[in-house]
């Protein structure tokens, strides 16, 4: 995956997250996901996608001799920031950096 795409995606996510936090606060970002089934479906879809990514990331990190826990905790606490930073930081399946 091209670094420029990852960096651009991470920058866009950071801006959107900062705006959401400024406008709604941390609690309301989560509370809005439970107002109706449509919003809950999007939240549940994100949970499934991040769960699949956690499984892949665990396997990739352990097969490369890296500790997967920092990336697991980052993903569980900050969502998509974890996988995006992981992909920027490491070449998958190898111990070298990009």
C-alpha cells in the first residue's frame, strides 16, 4: 500500500476526529451510535471490521517477531488509528520498517 494513501487517510481521520471531539465531545461520539438501528448498524460494522483487522494484525506481528499488544491496545482505544499507524510503521510479514 502506498505511504501517501495511508498518510492522507490518517490525516483526514485525524481532522474529522478532532472536529467531532470539539463539536460533540467524547461521550456523544459514542452515544449517537445508539440512537437508532441505522446508526447502530454502522457502529457494529466498524466493530466487526476492526475485529477482523485485529486478528490479521496479531498474526502479522507475531509471525514477524513483534509484540502485537501495543497495536491491539491502540486499536481498541482509538479505533482505526491503530491499523493505519501499524500499516505505516511496518511492512507486513517482515521485521523491517517502510
